[in-house]
C-alpha cells in the first residue's frame, strides 16, 4: 500500500474550511424540502472513523437511512465501533463496487468525499451514481485539486484522465493555482452530463434527467480542494428545484466560477467580539481595527458556519 | 454527403468556388422535404471563376439537431471525434491535409514500420489496368508490440476503411496457397498497410458508406492474395521470435535485441524491397522433455512419500510416473 489511510493522518473534524463547507452544504440540503421530504432521503458517504458528515446530517436533517462506504477491509470492526448512530450501515468495499450494488430506487444525497486528485476510477464512481440515482438525488464530489509539482502538470493530468481530459487544453500554465481544480470541475461536469445523455437516450422528454450544479467550492486547509455537486431532476421536479431557492444562498454556484471558502484564524475572544456585532449589512460596519480587513470580511461571510474548536476533557 | 448533413441539422449551405465557376446552394431541410421531387436548386451559379488561392468549398450546417449540439458540448465527444478523424484521415493528413476541430489542429501518428540494416519491411506496388487504373501499394513489417494496434490498415483514396484488422477479411486464418494463422499475441508486432488509389472511386473496394471493405470486390480479392503472400514471412519471423524466448541461443545475437534496435520509419521513406527480410537463424529444436504438474491431497502425498521412502515431492512424482509407465506403457 502506498500510504496509510487518510483518516490516520488527518482528523477531519479539525479542518476549519472543510467544517464550514459541511455546514453550508447542510443549509443547502435543508432547502430541498420542495423537491421531497428530507427525511425520505438516503445519505451515502465515506464516514471514515469520525463520521462528521453523518452526525451533522442525521442531527440537523433527520435523515435516517445512511450508508457509509469503507474500503479499508481491515478496519471494518473499528468503523462499526465508531458509527455514531444505529441508522448508519457500513458497506465494505471500493466505492465503485458498493455504489453498483446499492439499490437505486431511493432518492439519495451522495457525497463522494475523496482526498486524492481526480482520476478515471473516481469518475467511474461518479458516473455510477449519475446513471442510477433517481430524480431529486444529489451528487457531490470532493477531490484534491492541487496542481502538484511544477513540471509535467499537463502530462500528469492527461495520463490520469485519458480521453476525459478537456478538449483543447494544451497549456501547462492553465493548471497552476486553482487551474487544476477548475479543470477537474469541467471533467466532472462533462462526465455527469455524458452519463445522463446515455441514460436519457430514447426516453420521452418527461422522463429525461437533467443536472443542475449548485455547489462549486474551493477551499484550502492545506492543499487546494474542490467540491462540486448538484441535483438530478426530471421535468416534473423542475419547478420544485426552482422553488428551493438554492441560488439565493450566497455560497451556491451554478457555473465554472467557484465560491472560495476562507476560514480566518481567530481567537475565541476575537470571535465573540465579532459575533456581538453580527448580523450587519457589510464587513465595513464591524469595528475590529486590530484584525486584518480580509479576516473580518471572511468572517462576515462564514460566521454562521464557523467552527469553534476547544480542548475538552471529555 | 447529403445524408451526413441531414443527420447534423435542419439547414445547410454549400459554397463552392473554383477557378472556372462558382455556386451557392442553400437548403432548408423541411422545405426541401415538402418538394415532391426532392430537387436541390442552386441559389446562384456564376460561370466566372475565382483566383486559385481563393478557390475552395465551404459547407455550413445550422439549426443543429439538439442531440448534435449537445454532443459538441461534451469534452469527451470532441476528444473521441478528434481521434476518429485522425484515424480515418491518417493517410491524407500524412500527405499534407490539415484538419482541426474547434480551431485545435489535429495531430496524427504517421504510418511507420521498423527498419534497420538487417531488418527490412516489404513493399509492393500493383496496378490493375482499366479505363481508370487502380493503384495498390502494400507494406508489411513490424511495429511496436501492441495486440490492439496489430493487423492490417486499409485505405481507399486516403481514407481509412479498416484499422488494425485481425480477421479473415485481411487474410488472418486464411488457407489459400499460403496458410496464415489466426491473430495471436505473438503477432502483436505485425503491421500491414494497403493503399488503394483510383480516379474512379467506384472501382475502389469500399462499401457504399465508405466505412468498410467490400471483401468480395475483384480489386480487393486480387490485392488480398498478395497481402497474404506478403504477410507470410513476417508471421514466420514473429513465430521464430516467439520460439527464441523459450530457448534463447547462447552464441548469437538475440532477434529480440535486433528488433528493439530497429528504428521506426515512415512508410513513404522505406527502402523498397518486395519481401520482408530478417537475418536467418537456424531452426530451434524444441526440447524433447516435458514437465508435468498436478496437485493431490497432502495426506495422500505424504503417505506416498513414506511408502516410496523419498524426501521430496518431486521425487514422489517422478517415481510414481516411472512406476505407472513401466507397468502400463512399456512393451516388454
């Protein structure tokens, strides 16, 4: 094996931007009520031993059909021991394997939360969901979008993505900065739509499924990460999707332009000082001249989702 | 061509300018269908030509069918299309045709065969007479080892109609004068190229859709018997190469090393030799021993070992075989 499982290296609970993202996503999920009762959804994710997304989603939304996919066959007992709620079933195996054996008559929120860069097997997982999940389901994918070593970026991604590599991208520089994350979003968008094209072929237009992106997060707790996702819907659900008002949430994005989650480093005392002045119209209304302006602006945008970490002697 | 245009959209325009005349044809497909005679009418014809550097044909399709415009939005479709164009028009592009998709130029891998002082690809040219003669150029030789790329490539007037063919159409598994085995991994280096050229496209051995070979046409049948003849020495050599792996000669340069040292060369630049040539090697004698392997329950093996009073399982096999052979096979 190339490296130890990621859960042994990082405690996902302690990544502030990831934390904010998770809470923003739950706020968006809550808006799905016009499409279908949230309780009726199934959540599919990678729980790892901490299950932060599972806990949050069960507690906040009441979703109680939950599937956690776990590939480390040797850690099955540990995963089962750590599962925070009884309603989480642990499915051992590679994501592609598990996704193809799940029943797909259940409206689902599927979050494929990888920590490695995008490659063909991961795209196959995403397509497995896009080609099976029913109308009203959400597909969300997180991948590492770091450009990596300066030389050979184009070559590396071409090898990783094969014929799925975006057409006409020939410039190595295009992959620097957030360029690799942008490229991955393009590939994912293209492949989800291709899976739907195949699925829709020959179907009456009322039965055809469409995809609307509403998550496009960039964040950087260490390396650059990308989360992209959206909803699958048929014609009868189209107006319900519109009624969710997802576009009103400041952090949703339906295009290539991403929402960058910035988590400022603040002391608890600073946080309390800022909170007492919130909500307010704009970051300029907040008085905190001892803090960098950028941090105040970032906090203004994220304060409702900002995590508070403390050392607890539990 | 019109079938292709109908498949793309509901409106098309063809503008053609030559040095002697020019025309414009605009077709609204729905209107054209309503015409009981299905006539195409020129919108303008001009007997006045243009300067030669302005000559050319432009075909524009508009009002694309939804499935077509959707396909063109998909990155992977554009990649696959590019790959397809490069494969089909490989020969024409090798001879200078420039093609691009959405402004991005298409690159091709030109047809190449390995060549060195000792290793020469075969090249044969046949001309079939007639009012417009058919020119056939055949090449056989070696390429990189790839079971999927191996086989015959057949072009008609520069357009690929068969790629990496490994079927009886191009002689694999044929038994007519020469016997050619079916495709097998040991032939992964085989490459054959057949170029048919004729001013009268009707004489070329392609199907009406120009996407495959008409294997029954006289032209192709004549070519095929030559193709099989040119294949034989390459197949023999590849068999020899394969045998060498089982029993490498101690005192000679390995054929494998020699093949690896050969350089790929564009087929137009190859030395013209009518037979595939490689250094001769003495026939390798197949070993006259064989090994036998089988599994038995451990308990039985241990018991046999004890009865035979031997210490290794190899010895058990050897002794039990000898025992059987002595009692059942020897004729004394």
